[in-house]
């Protein structure tokens, strides 16, 4: 069972990386929007005007692909690998 979880975790990481590769043109826009938002909140922490500029960011078609790709490649897949490694090292 732990080996199967490790294989599934590896496949999930590959699926997340594939989604990120398919939406690689959108990642630059994401990074620019995030840095713009971060710098705006750093300059004026009381007024979050950067949130209003995120509307375009959320309405892009590939934004779901990027979020899902990051989630699969950086959270779900490694979590499954860690759980399978825990089951292998501590069988009880």
C-alpha cells in the first residue's frame, strides 16, 4: 500500500508539472501581478488597492490551470510521498 501511494504521489506531481507546462505563458503574468500586489501592500499596508486590480487576474482562463498545477505539484503530490514514506518507515 505505501509503495502504491508513492507511485500515485509521483504521478500527481507529474500531472501538476504538466499543467504548469501547459500554462507556462500565464506564469509570467502571475508573477508580475503578485509582485505588483505585494509591492502595493508593502507601500500602503492600510489601503489594499491591489485587490481591485486582481479582477483581471482571476478572470483569466489559465489561472485555474496554474493554481491547480501548483497545488498538485507542490502540495498534494509531496504530501502523498511523505505519507507513504512514513508508512514505509513506521509500519505499525
